[in-house]
C-alpha cells in the first residue's frame, strides 16, 4: 500500500520542514504547491506570470489551476510508493478534487497530520523567515492575509478529513525533532501493509 500523507497547518507551522524529513526517511516525494508556484514565477512561465501578483499579495490561486498542477505531479512515477502533500489542498473544492483524483487510481489518503500553532507563533516564525529569506509574501500584510485565508478556507478541512478517517493533531510549538518523532510514531503505528511500500 502506498503511503499517501497530507500535512495541514498554517503557514509557519513547520509543514515544509517536517515534509522534508518525512520525505528523506520514507523515500516518498514532498509535493509543495507553494514551491511549484514559486518555481513557475522564477522561470517566468505562463502559469508563473499569471500567479505572481496573487502569491505576492498572499491570496489564493484559483482551484482549477492548482488542481491541474497536482494532477500532473501525481501522475509521475515517483509517487507510486506514496507522497507528502504540503500546501494542497487549501479549499474544500481542492479537497474534493483530490479525493476524486485519488479514487480514480484506487488510492486514498493514508493519514492526515494537523500541525497546530497559535497565530502569534506563526507570525513570529514568518517574520523571522522574512528577515532570513526575503520571500515576496512574507510582508506583514501578506502574512495577515495568508493566516486569515488559512482559518477561513483551509482549517475547515480538518473537519472534512476527520469525518473521513485518519486525522492526527500534533502540537507544533516544539523543537522540530520532537514534532518529527511524534509524526514517526504515528506512521510506525499504521497497519504494516500501509508502510511497506
Ligand atoms: P506556501 O508556500 O504553501 O505558503 O504557498 C505560497 C503561496 O502560493 C500561497 O500564499 C498562495 O498564494 C499560493 N498557493 C500555494 N498552494 C496553493 C493552493 N493549494 N491553492 C491556492 N493557492 C496556493
């Protein structure tokens, strides 16, 4: 059985960091729509030109564009043993499209992690990252907009997945090693055939 993982949590909750560690440990690709979109902007592709100002303002790119990006990405062979989704889905429409895509290929999400951090901590971490990386959307206005959209559009997905099965809440305001250990514990507790890729 493939290991199909979704990480939910606001910007600044440590999703990217944890996704990279899971990817290295379990040999499955880390799929981050934010990274894919930033790469498109950097390349100056048609998609990149369309989304650049949306990314900068902290708004959400339209569902159909994101869903196509993910459909193409999940179609690549490296996802056969599983994948880690980071930053997608962000809306109920995207979650429904993902369900449909996965069920077409006889798959469903194995486990969903929700990394929980307070807004104040998220803002503090994003502000620190702004100093270190100068990301275009780490301005105070865009940070506020992204957190507002997270609460409005993305947080309801916790409930969406809870009623479908396997959501694990993780306290994210801890050192990354501790958070990762808890994620690993949950993955090791899965029925054996789910982790034997
Ligand atoms: P992230 O790196 O996940 O914080 O994403 C950076 C930006 O990319 C977001 O603020 C959105 O503008 C855009 N983005 C990334 N993923 C999605 C998505 N699933 N749906 C809509 N917009 C997205």
